[in-house]
C-alpha cells in the first residue's frame, strides 16, 4: 500500500469517526445545562414547555406588531423570516426585500398558525438535543446512578393465546418482544421518567436503565400495567346534539376531571370520549370528542394479527387485521346490521379510529382506510397491543446511588489518564523518536473507541473502562513488537527504508495472530455474556480493531513520512540505534 493510499484511508477513518462522535460533542460540550434538563425530560414535559414558551413569545410578537407594524423583524427572529418566506411562496406572492414585523405576522393565516410555528422552533431545538443524547456515548448506571430493571416477557403465554390460528412462531415471538419494548417505552415516558435505556436481552428479557432516582413501586406499576382495547358504535344522533351543546358551552361542558357536567346532554347508554391522534411529539393529541355507545361490540382479545397494507386499486395505505373464529362471527353479524354507521376503536379510554361500516364483514378480515402512512402505523401499534398482549413481570431490580457513580467516574478517568501518561513516558524514554508514533497511536485508539461507542449508542460502564485500559496496553504491545523488529533489521546493517519495511513485514502476522484470537474471545464473550461481561467484551473488541489499524497503518505512515518526505537516513528508535 502506498503512502498516499494510507493517508487517504486514515483521513477517511478520522472523518467518519468525527461524524460518529459529533452527537457526543454536541451533547456534552455544546448543549447548556438547562437545555440538557429539558431534553432529558419526558415528551409530555417537552410539549408543555414548548407550548408555554410559544404563547409567551407570541405575546411579545403581538406587542411589537402593535407598537410599530413597520418595524424590522428583530435579529433574534430569523426563524420568523424563514417562515414568512415559505408563506409568501405558498400564496404565490413576492416577499418584500425588507420584511417588516407586520408583513411577517400577516403572512400567517391565523394566530394559531403563528403559535404553531413558534412552538415548532422550540420543539425542534429540544428534540434535536434529545436526538444528540440518544446518539451520544452514555454513562452506565454504575457511573451515573439510577435503577436497572430486568423484565421477563411471557412469550409462551402469547403463543398459547393464539392457539387455533395459523401463525409463524418465530415471527410472533419477535413481534411480541418488539411490541413489549414499544409499550414499555411509551409507558415510561408517559409517567415522566427521563431518558430510559430499553433493549432486548436474550430471547425473552428486556433490560431497562433509568438514570436518576425512581421509586420501585412506581416502576412495577408502570411495567405490569395493561391497556384495554375494544370496538364500540358511534351514536350519530347523540353526537349531533353534543356538538351543538359543546359549541355553545365550550367552557362549561366538562369538569376538571373531564366528566360531563350535565349528563342529560347525551343518552344514558352513551359516553363522551376524546378522539386522539399522534402529534409532532409522537404523543396522543386530542382532536375532538366522539359520543360512543357504552356497550362493547367486540373485545380486542379477538384480534389475531394486524399489519399495514395497501389498497388494491389506489395503493393508499390501509390497516388490515384478522379476528379469531368467535370474533369473526360476532363482527360479521354486527357489521351486517349496522352498515353505514361508524365503528370506533378504543384503547385505554381514547378513541384511536372511527371508520364507516361500508358493508358486512363476515370472514374476520377487516381493512380500515382513509389515512396516511404514519397514521396507519400508529393504528397498527394500537391494534397490536391487543393482539400481542405480552404478560410482563419484574425479574430483578437494582438501585445504584449517584455518589458511587461520581467516585467511579473519577477513579476510571484517573486510571485511564495515569496509564496513558505512564506508557507514553516509557515509550518516549525507551524508544526516543519512534515513541512519538506510539503516543499518537494511543491517542487515536481512544478517539476511535469513543467514536464507535457513540455510533452504536453503546454505554460506558466500569467494565467498559477496564476494556479501554487493557486496549492501551495491547496497543503499545503492538508498537513494541514493530519497533523491536525494526531495531533487529537496523543492527543487520540495513538502511532506514529497508529496516522499516522488513520490521513491519516481520511483525505483521505476530500482531494479527494475537489480536485475532483476542477478538474471537471478545466476540464470544459479547454474545454469551451479559451485563458487565458484555460491556467489557464490546470495548475490548473495538479496541482490538483500533489497535491493529493504528499500529499497522498510522504508525507505518509516520515512518514513511520521515523517510520519503523529510528524507531522514537514521532512525531514532532506541539507545545505541541510529
């Protein structure tokens, strides 16, 4: 490999590693402390904060507008200029060269559009910070403190519930685990527990890390809670009366708990439920109210599968689900008797879909249309909560104090720093000029390791730090082998270029053999081990790859640079060697 090729490869690797590491840099060094607190809060709190700030900012803009509508848009409101430019383009109008605050405000169709635009500015900033956190190197509970929980999913119970229907056991178990993780993530965020780490462990276990403090009883209730899904009929006549009443009494229709103040507005056999759709935060947002019958037509337990498909004629997305034989009979009879009426899908007391019954559905295969792809995916998840009702139980939980984590961080960083500095000093003293190559390799090793940890959203724990320290020792060992081989060639009377070539050639397989066997052991440990063993194995495997790269590519380039660019004849590689 030529010197130019090595340089291109090294620059490409460093650039890719920087891209991997950029979210961590943004999170730990470019995000203010108060913004971190917001990003780590639940989506509910982020939404509440963004809405509050948007209303306050809207009041400021209105005050500027009333004071002087011809005033220029303030410098800290460039986002308003961008939004106005988009509005003018949609209206097929030319935007003024010097946009005034009045022209910017009047480009919006209503005050609600302006408030939504302002809220979007705050929302996107916080969600971008949250994304940086999710893509950054994180500290494990042994360093940051908090609680870890291992949850067991009863997949056998899921299969048992599907008896009597044909299904792919492997696919069902996989979908059940995915649904369980999705449900847990939603529940934990809904209860305001910040930035959880939730991942599958083995075939039927879910590992959860909750940074900070959390009450064990609260966690248990969140994990073991179950949603309820059913189908009910919308009462069109009652809906019309309620809509008329609500339009005249919007402030006095419901009490603080969301109950109807005047229960005579609707018949006794009906109730009013909110109609919810996912908003820009991924949270359920009430879009209105629907009056439904209290009678449950069909329980969600009769659903056997759910998926997003496409309509045959239009290609538009639709949600298809299948019912078991009992459910198919009930649903067929009901749809036959209620053609033209609206059927609502209700989950946890919220209406998630309300579709018209166009014809009788006797075969238990149901298709719901009339929405976009994202809405279809959301409805599919709702239906799967009934189909893949996975019983969850807490298998173990451990609480770790933050003070212990702070001490572990200091000790871990101190161990890395002392080990790195001690090795660098030794290499510089023993190998003189060539020791600089080893020092550069050590720094790049840590740089590459951190970037890969960030790229794969891995977590730094005490065992991970132990793997890093071991990598430092392994990396210097590779350099020692190369340097000693070069010294041997030099003693035989070869010139600088020949000694370097022969030294790397002789050391190549010695380095590869030792690192390949270590890498194989690390891979087996990462696959078969759990917890701390897995963390150590992953960091060790990453360290092996970076060690080989820095020792055989980076160090070789530095030697060749001295030979071919700086035209050096001698080698500073040890005492008595030139």
